DNA sequence: TGCTTTTCGTTCAAAAGCGATCAAATTCAA
DNA sequence: TTGAATTTGATCGCTTTTGAACGAAAAGCA
């Protein structure tokens, strides 16, 4: 017997369409037609409806989604650079998190990996100044508190004097901090002074400060310093970190875990 | 074994229908008819009843379950038919913005349309509690200041006591506010008290308060009230707004523009 | 620029779905 | 059993949706 594929309901089909658009960002009419197995006229009509709802913007040859998530052109390459290491570091960090804790994530690609691991943890409270992290967690999972302030475009984080107002009013059990560079002599540094200022406040207040940094960050010194190693409780890094660090850091009270 | 179709009792059949809908999320009338072995008229009547009970939403060709799992793609939320109007309202609002101003946008779809128009305006400062608006403007355009606080999932806005800390420290020339409902008697209302609180603070402090609301919002009253009309300088709406409003609002000092 | 190809919007007709109506079947109570 | 009420199924206009056709507009190319 032939199982006649009853065609999808119109709203269902439009929802499907919308989702395909959102995933790919853009799509051509012809491709959509083939996937949904209807005529181009129908696709066009559907796109028209979706456009009226503001979900989609039509362009010659297809349509682009109006709801695709924030692009990350800058991050893209950065994340792929040491993605393996960062993923492992994030997983190790995740294993430290207990039930019902409040944690802080600052901006950066490493902490973003960690954010992605938190999507199912509805018992947590996540405080962050990272727009990306907030987006990752916007739909489900932990309670999210986003630090306000001026949006710094390059890093897509909130920085500036306004942030400290909120930071002063919250307390987190564990702060997971990424950094642009670290070294024994200069401590932890990043490029932007505002960013550094936010980090500094958090490092002072958090119950524990856990530094997430792959070995590429070692020996790097950037413009703005935000903490010394004595504020750091634990460094999670990869196996390529030189022995110089793995030996001397524990002596000044910083535990080190390599993954 | 032959399943003798002992004609199921009506309530039993409807329960069965409801369950099939819930499992599949959607179903078309013809398929349901075949499975239950009754006429389409009966199916339609059943669906009508289920719809009245809010279990199901009917669409052309079938029905969508309203009680499918939370994770299922929640269908096409109440047809935001007003997208056209919202676009026009946003364009009118845009025309009011002068050079180098600081403006506020609260959450909601209407203000999101406005945010999209601001992407090229690098002379402006945009203060907002809307994650969506921030995302729209994250890559280029105006200086963005995102109000911190707890992320309210449904609306994707920042709300709660922490927001007021930042709000107190900024001043905007024009606040463009969306609302869930407005009426002459109860003023402006929205569903969430926290959301209302943020709106209230802004309405107090802003140089001008400009309400963006299509006519569907008229006569709607929600739980949390955040402003009276006397705080509002201008209402931008569409032509369908009843004369009751367009006549009486100017008398109490609220200019009205219909687009 | 002018030409070709693709895509678009519109129109039209076929098909599918809908609500209303009515009659047959069923149920229930007297 | 009878008669009324309810439920069901069938039919008939009417609306919505769909796909094909065709000229207009846009994009690509020489």
C-alpha cells in the first residue's frame, strides 16, 4: 500500500520554512521548494506571509532570516584556533560546578564553550557581561543575569563604569574567567581597560576565581592588567603549558589542572 | 485481528483526538478522519469543541495541539498580523530622531522594528533593556548601552531591581516605549511587574516619552501598570485607532500621530 | 549598452477545505 | 413503544489554498 505522504499543514510548513531560514541565515526559493516539495508560488506566498510577520526579509532569489542569531565573524577563527583545548578546559570547568550555585562568566571564547555546557542546568544562576553567553542561555537553562553597561563591539561584552553598579550588588560562588594573556610577572592582562576593570571587580568579590586559559595565553602581556595570580584559586589549562608555570604556580597558592 | 470499530463514544473519541494531536503536534483533518473512521464533519465538530476548551488550535486543513511538549516548536505565536503597521510606526518614530541623541528602547516587537532602522546611525546612543535590540545593533551603528539585570526569558529583556541601578545613571532624550496594552482609564499596562517597573523609571526620567503602539493594543489591560497617559508626550499608532482616543488624548496633552 | 536568463508578481482555474443545513440514525426518557 | 433530543453523515454553496501560465522586472553577461 502506498503511504500517501499527506502534505504538511500550511502553518507547519511555514514554521519549517522559518526554521530553515533561521538556521542557514539565507536560502534560495528553489532550494526551499525542493525540500518542501511544493511549487515556487507557494514558497513565495509563504515567504510573503513570514515577511509580514517580520520573521524574514525577502531578497531577489530567496530570503534572509531576520531572527538568525548574532554572527561572530571575529570569534569564528578565534574559537577554531584552539577549539579542542578550549572545549576540554570548559568541560573540566563544568565538572567543578555544584548544584544551585551562582557563577560568573566573563567574555571570551573559552567561557563561551562553558556557557554552551550550561544550557540544561536550570538550577544555576549565571552572571555574565558577555552578550554571546547571554544569547546561548537565553532560551532555556539557568537564570541569567546580564551585567549592564556599554556594549563593547569587538568582544561583545558589557563594560564601562555602569557595569560596576550591578557587579557590586551580586555575589557569585565561582567566577570563571578567560583572559587574553597571563604571565608570572605581570599577572592577568587584557586589551581593554574597561574590560579589565570589570574583571577586577569580579575577581575581588567572587568566592573562588577560576582561570580558564589555554597555553597559548601564557607569556602574553596585554595593555590592561586586571589581576595578580594571588587572587586566582585555580587555573585550568592544557598540557602544553610549560613546566615553569605548573611548578611555580602551586607554590603561590594557585592550583593547576591540565586537561 | 480486526479492530471492530465499535463506534466510540463521543467524549472518548475526542480524547483520542486530543491525544493524537498532542503526540504529533499537528494533524490534518483527512488523516484523523481515516484513523477514527468517522466523517469529516464529525472531526470538525470535535476539533471545534477542543478548540473551545483551548486544547487545540484549528488551522486550515487540520489542527495544532496547544498542549504539545514545551520543547516542540511552539507554533506561530498569535499571528502578529500587525507587522506592517509596526514597520510604519517604527519609520515614523525614526523620523523624530535627531543627530547625536540618546534614546531608549524597551522590549517588544515594535521597538525591535525601530532598532533595525538604527543600524546605520553611528551618531546615536541607544539605551535598551532588550536583548534582541542589542543583538540587532551589536555589529555596527549606534553606541549601545544595555541595561543589566535578570534576563526575562519570555520577552528577552532585562528586568528586576538590578536594572534600576543603571537606569538611574543615564538620561535619554527620547524614550520609545512599546506596551502590551493601553486604555484611557488604566493607562499603559504590561504583563510583568518587573518589566513595568523598568518602564516606569524610564518614563519618569526621559526627556520625551513616545509611545509606539498599534491599534490592537487599545482597550487592552494587563496586570502591571507602568504609566499614565500624562507622562506620554506622543503616541504613534495606526489609522485603525478609534476616534475616542484620537480625540480625547490631545485634550490631556498627548499628541497623536497615525501612520 | 543590449541581450539572455532568472526571478517576480499577477491572474486564473482547479482542488481542497470550510460552515451551514438538513435528514437519517442513535440515544434517552417517559 | 413513542417522541424528543442529540449525534452523525451527506450535500451544497462559499472561501482558501495551490499550481501553472505569462508578462514584467531584476540580475548576469558580453
